[in-house]
C-alpha cells in the first residue's frame, strides 16, 4: 500500500531518540501531491508521526509532538511548505500528550478533535511526567529490584523529552461521529473511531489524495496499547482503514503501513482475545495471563513477538479483562496506571533475558 513516499528533509541523526539503529529515515516525506508526513523512527514512546496537508495557501496539521522542542524542530523542516501555506487548522487524533502537547504553539489556530478527546486531554499533566522522570532517576539507584526496574523503565521512557514550559492547550472545535472540512477545495474527513486506544480516537482521510492518517489506532513495528477499549472499536477502525481507497497510510507510530501491516494488527488483537480468555477460564488474573502468554513459545513464534515494547500486553490484558466483566483488584486512577506500568517494567526485563534481540527501553 506504500506509494513510494519521498524523503525531503530532516535531522541527520544516526540513532533514534532511544539509541536504536533507525529502521527508516527521520523527517519530512512527500506522500502524495501537496501531502506530507513527519516520520520518527522507530515508533516507540513519543516517537510520533505527524501529518501536513497543503491546500494551496492554507495547511492543515495533524497532531503535534510531545514537547515544544521536537514540535519546533519539525516546524523548521516544514518551512518550505508553510512559507506559502501557513497552518490554518490543527487536528488532534486523540488526547495522548505525544500527539497534542505541542498545541500551545497554535493557540490562536482552530484545533479540531472529538469531544471525548477534549474531555480526556487533562488526565495527565506535563508536570506529573517531569516529576516521574526525576523520581525515576532517584529510585533506580535503590537496591530494591522491582522498584529499580520500574524506575529504569519510567525514566528511560521520558528521557528524550523536556516537558518544562508545556501547557496543555485543548482543541477549540469538538465534534462527535464525523466531521468534514473543506479547505480551499480539499475535502478532509475526520472519523471518530473511539473509544479504543483512548477515549477520543479519530482517523483522518483525504480521499482525493488517497491518504489516511490513522493516529494511534495503528502502530507499525511496535506493540499497540489499548488504554480505553473496547477492542471491537479498534478492530472496526482497522477494518475502516482497509476499506479506504488509500495508497498511503500513516500510522501514529512506526513506518508507513501496508495492507498486510493493518491485518497483522487485527491478528494481534484476535490472538490476544483468544489466548487471554482461555487463561481467564483457567483462573489466571490478567497480569498472570499476560506474562504467561508473552513468555510462551507460541507467542514468541508469532511476528508480533519482535515488535517493540511487547510488555504492553499487560495493559491490554487488564483492559480486556475489564471489558469482559472479570473482577480485578485495582488501584484508582493514576495509581492504577502506574501499577500496570510497574508490571510492564518487570515483564520487559524478563522478556529481555529470554530474548534480548527485541529493544526495550529501560
């Protein structure tokens, strides 16, 4: 499905933000006439892909970066387009910070998102992630194994980013269902597909240019994560992507997607549901079942075992159990999320021992 995107400009980095060998070149790509993507290898935490649609005098930006420095760096490389077609609209595909915390640079620009996205955008603050980063640097010096693993995991996750100075700037134009905008004759269709990855997911389709921007409904080369659910909405959105007449699909994270990549995501979610449900019937908790599956020979023979961050199965399992109405002991709110990430950190270390060929950031 990749229609030969052409790299135009970008930073000359020899490693990714997490010190990996890049699987593709970072920077601005032309993906259709007057249509662009900013691609960040290899698609892990905060390595977010962005869209830009030049409508002949006005541009539409799809998502912003996790911090101001990376957003500004991206805009510098967009200058050749923006000098003739300044950004007149911003679309946020969902409320995760790595897709919207650069919004403040567009505070006087209409910002479009689902109503659910707007409602969820303040769930986490830049100050809280800065505090977690600092705490992680201290805690990873402690001799306690599980605490040290969690601290390494969290501090490494945020290490490339500077959240100081970030102020959450919510969208100004909310919608539910579908919203179509026409910018100088270019139709841009925004379809609400959440709740799924988050409460407020949307995908963006430009039919005349045969381009789709999938947001975090689609991860390529990295394990997807379901913070909200239900999983049927994620699968429905993936099938919607396959139904579009799109020659280029830009995922929220990872390389340009081909049709088989979208199908691989559908296969992952089907596999997880089947195997987790079986272990729930055997009396395993979601954490136990996730660990059992991720460390199994069967899982490790599957293509998704080589994806970045396979430990995200912990969060996916917990939310699937919740979706199925299976009772789980849980801490409230942010504490519950931190507890899941603590279990992810432990699994990441255990997976690394079993199969060090997969990069995990700790």
